[in-house]
C-alpha cells in the first residue's frame, strides 16, 4: 500500500492541523483506505459519533480515491446514507473508490465499515477536476 498525498492543513488528513483528525490514507488496489477511531470529542447525541463527522469522513475517502489517481478535484455533489449509529470508541475502516470517470467528473462511492465488517454508513459523490488555476492553488497545499 502506498500513502496518498495529503494537504498538511486539512482537518481530516493534515498532520500540521492541531485540531484535525490526522488520518493517514492509503491505496489498496483501486481503492483508497484508512482506519480511525470514532473519538468521543466528536459525539452528537451522548455516546454517538456526530453525523457531520461521518459525512466528512465519507467525503474525504471519496476525494482520496480521486487523488490517488493524481487528479485534483473538488466535491460538487454528495449523498450519505446512515445505516447504523456509530458509537464513540468504535474503530472504523474507510473505503472509497471511483466508479466512473467522465471527462472532468469522477463518480465515487465510499463506506465506513465497523469491526465486524458491517457497513455503518455509505455515500456516493461527484467530484469535478479542478481548473488549471484552481489546481495550482490546491498544489500549494500539498505536502
């Protein structure tokens, strides 16, 4: 597995963001993968991981699936399905893949999987490859 490049200040993957999650993402065949814990400081209802963070993780794993192709894109559409409550303290496995590429548009799928292999949440998304000027701005953030 190869580590996918990161944006050092990113809330999810950045290693220089003191308030961030600092998750490391890797390629595994055609997929982007990562593991993390559902930290209690990000709970919504007592003992339950906040849905906004669930959505954030799904967005990130799908974006990393595109970035693993060395294509720089931004989210334009995303749909999340919350299948089970994610309890704080749970170990999570994130998996993302590109399902279709049409010109500058990447269609993706992402999943958050629990310790027993159950799908806790899933998403589909569309990512638009950055224009030349936006790509230059994004490249400035890379480490």
